[in-house]
């Protein structure tokens, strides 16, 4: 698949019954699975931690974690981890900034 054909849709919200943040995403890259992440927020550290298990191919499940940290009103970071051979490894780390001005 060409990268310009990549599409993803994600919806995030708070589940009042589970008392947890939920994020569901679907994309057409590699697999066509729907991942549902379950997360919590720590107001003392301004960090959301989401955990889930992804199955891109039948029978090939990977435990994953996303740590989203609010740095300030204009910045946040996301770090993604996955379990590889029993060890949690960083797979991607992103920094976001709000664009100001015109």
C-alpha cells in the first residue's frame, strides 16, 4: 500500500461505567483491525496511560501502551511502547505543539 492511501479514524472519550478513558481506532495500514485502548488519567502528573492488546494478524497479539503527557497548554508528548520478548520497548515518541498566530 502506498503511504498516501493511509487512513485512520480514532474516537476518544470517557466511559462513566468503567470509570476509564477509552480510545478506539481503525486504519487501513498493515492490518484492518480495530484497537480499543483502556486508559486512566493521573491529575498530579498530567499523564494519561492507555493499555491494549493489538492483533494485526490472526494469532499474533502484541501488548501495547501509550503514555500521553500534558506538558502545558500548548504542548504534549506521546510515547508508544510494545512488549517484545517479555520486555517493554519504546516504538515511537512524538512531541506536539500548538501553532499560534495567523
